[in-house]
C-alpha cells in the first residue's frame, strides 16, 4: 500500500517508549507517534492514552521515502494542527511551554505524588 500524508488510517499499537508509540499499519509497515503528537497538552504517562495491542486511528503527517519512516499523529485525527512542517516551526510549542511546565509542577507537587 502507498502511504499518503494527510490520510487517516487504522493501526495497532506494537510498542511504547518514553518518546512515543509504535504503530503497525500493515504486515510490513510501522509508524511512530511522537509524544508531542499524542494530545495537545502535557503527556505525563503515555500509558494513560494507549496500551500495546490497542487499535488506533491515526493521521499520517509525514512519509520519508528515503528512510521509509512514517510519522503519525493521534491528536490530529479530528483537527489539523501538527508540529511537523508548519510555517511557524516550533513556535506553537514555545507558546504552550510555560503552561505545560506549570501543569507538570502542579501534578508533581500534589499530595498524592509524595
């Protein structure tokens, strides 16, 4: 199958690492959902979103023909706001950074985490 940027496809979670989620799209093709493409907010624990074996709908946000790597997004399935190849570059991340740091500090400092 030929994979096209912008397509919404279904795959199976095959692995989870601290930096993202590996998704099998078919018998020969696997893609990666980078941690920044899971949701719009801060991701403390990827396992709060998926488990190995889950069936997920993802958007193909980049296909590297040379390396055969496919970048996927969970958060962009229903809207169109990815960090890859935007004219603003990493500016959207910079805007959210202070908010995410505050959220992380609040979660880390909660009485339940002590």
